[in-house]
C-alpha cells in the first residue's frame, strides 16, 4: 500500500507541475500561491523553479520512511491542489 501511495504522490507531483505551468502560462492573472515555490520560480523560471522544489521533495518521500497515514494525508492534499489547478484551467477554457 505504501508503494502505491508513493507512486500516486509522484504522479500528483507531475500533475501539479503540468497544471501549474499551464495555468501560469495561459491564464491571465494566475499566480503561484506557495511563497517558497514562487521565490524559486522567480529565480529559475516556472519549470526550473517547480522542478527545483519538487525533485528533492520526491526524493525525500522516496528514501525516508514515513507512516502510511502521513503519506495518505499528503496524497489527499495534493489531490486537492491538482484538482483545484485543473478546475481553474477548465474554468478559463
């Protein structure tokens, strides 16, 4: 079960990168809500900033043991984040 949640987490990270990049590049007035990610994007560009944050986070989750309940909470949070990004994109089509 933990391995499945890790793969779902990684897929959601990729979904977050794609939906964030799409929204910021195509929807006027879109902004990154996370100040840490925004600072990285300001220095490295949208894709570079997202990858600079996401890659170490994915590695951390992959290599450090975490209780399954905590991983499930993080996955649920990212389901909300990616779903919200997708909702914004669809709203502006």
